[in-house]
C-alpha cells in the first residue's frame, strides 16, 4: 500500500515509516496538509495517516483535509492519536468525525504488528469496493429510488466472534466486550412481526458500525434480541463512552421511541473468552435493571446476574 504520513513529531513518524517500509509498504512523510496534498498526488497514495498530538489545534487543518478527501475520493484517511486524557481525546475524535474522518487509532496500535493486518484488510476492502463500483457502472439495472431500504449486511455469527476474541485474549490485546439490545424488541415484533424485529436489529447494527472503527466487530450472540461488539484496544471507560454515544444517537433517530441497553466488560489477563462473555452478559442483565440502561463490570467474577 502507498501511504502518506503527516504530523509534527518527526521522530515518531520516522519510526512508523521504517516499520511500514519493512512490511513492504511505500511511505512518504510530510509536515502538514499542504505536504499531504502534494505527496498524495505524487505517489497516488491510497492512505493518509494524520498524527494528532494532545492539545493540537485542528481548526485550520480539517477544512483542508475535507478538500483533499473530496478531490481524492479513493483516499482512506485515518487519524493516529497520541496518548492523551479522555477529556482531550473526545473533542479530537468528534472534530475528526464531523469532518468525515471516521477511522482513528491510538499510536500504540499503529506501532504494533497488528496494524499491518488492518492495512491488509483495508486493501482487500478497497479492491472489493473497486470491483463493486465497476460492476455498478456496467450494470443496466435501474438504481434504487432514494428512500428504498438498502440490502442488509449479514453480521458475523457468535462462533466467529468467540474465535476472534480467544485469539486476541491469547495475544494479550487490550479489549472490551459490549452486549447491546433493543429494549422494546418484543413490542416491535408483536406489532410488525419477525421481519420488523429483524430490521430493527439491522438498524441497530448499522448505527453501531457507523460509530465504530474498522477494527471493531459487531456480531450476533446466543441471544436473538442481542448484538455483541468487540472493541479492540479499548478499556471500559472508552467503551462506556461509545455506548453512551450510541444510546444518544438511537434516541435522536427514533425520537425516543426505541431505546437500547448496553452491558460492558473489560478483559483482564486472567480471562478467557467464555469468562469475558459471562462478564458482558452479566453487565447487560444489570443494565436492564438500571434507569440509564448502561452497566460496566470488571474483576475476575461477574457476580450475581
């Protein structure tokens, strides 16, 4: 993959460039968005990594990044976040998302061997997207009218989720597991039938995916009314903020008619996949009894459900 890095921490950028170059990627380093525009054009870059430090002012850079993204529609842009406190990180992430940059990862992940796997997956996704665009251009079928429901994306099953979870836990990856459900799903099914309930879950899955990183996973669980979210390199504090954002967006989207419950468990070194799943399910059960419909459990025993 051809990658452009920009940021003010030249030592760190050089370190990442060396690691990515060793992995077989072509990498160029720039200082700011103006450099990025020149480098993206000169090497036909597929990805732009924007390193963001704590307290960094993005007010001038974000509009220019939007212009760059508009002129290079195939360019994937990812924010790389330097270590910062949650109160510093939240405004940065929100500003990036408002500018249309939904990919953001911490420096420690970008510096890890796992990041090359992410790049490989993104490269595969890029090629798949290009094939679909080509097929769409060649298709003689009429396009769907605006407002028609889009085809649902099939979610991974619980077995796949558990396999990924087991592998990440064996490797010692920091992660949290979140169980999410629609509170009045039974009422939706009673009124609209099984298809209405399935569509409500698909809508929830779409809402979750829109708020998550590409490295996170949304999957089915053993409970038909519930979805699971695997948040890599995320502690319980950050996972709770994710859940709160999704709850707010769901309430706004449905004008409060549909609410969701979320239970979160953060992994520790003593946990295997089954233990973490029990923690998350216990947190979900606890959340259903709370007014805010959100609960977090930690420790080695989930306690009574």
